[in-house]
């Protein structure tokens, strides 16, 4: 399963934060090569970034996040993702159920 990790920096810019930011880029590249991170994109203003993490369980995604160099400086929201085909099918089922309730 894939998870979207949205990270927002919750600390002022500092030399330590910039060190962690640089280390984070290398960490995510390592995880990308291992197949665990499929997309990593920092935000241009250094206020955070996003990653798509492909693992079996949300606990595995949180382990990757908690081990990352930037973790002490960010607030993380982890969101499960589905394919567009699954989302389309589910939306149609929900639409049909709503139509029956009228």
C-alpha cells in the first residue's frame, strides 16, 4: 500500500535544521533506491515536503518517517492512498447508495 506523508516544519530555520534538511534528501534517495519511497519532494521555501511511501502497513511508514533526519523538526500527517480505479469504483458505489436514500 502507498501512504502520503505530509511534513510541515515546526521549528525556526537554523543551522541544525538545514543540516537535517540536507541529510533528509540523502535519506530519501536511499529509501527511493530501496523501493520504500517512490516520490520525495521538498517544498521550495523549506517549510516541509511530501513523500509517497510504499510499504505494507502504516506502522512501517511511520518507522521510515521516525528514522528520518528531519523528524525532530516536523509535524507529520500520514494518509493512506488508493488507486484512482479503486476510488472511482468506491465513489460510484457511494453515489448509488445515496440515490437509494432519496
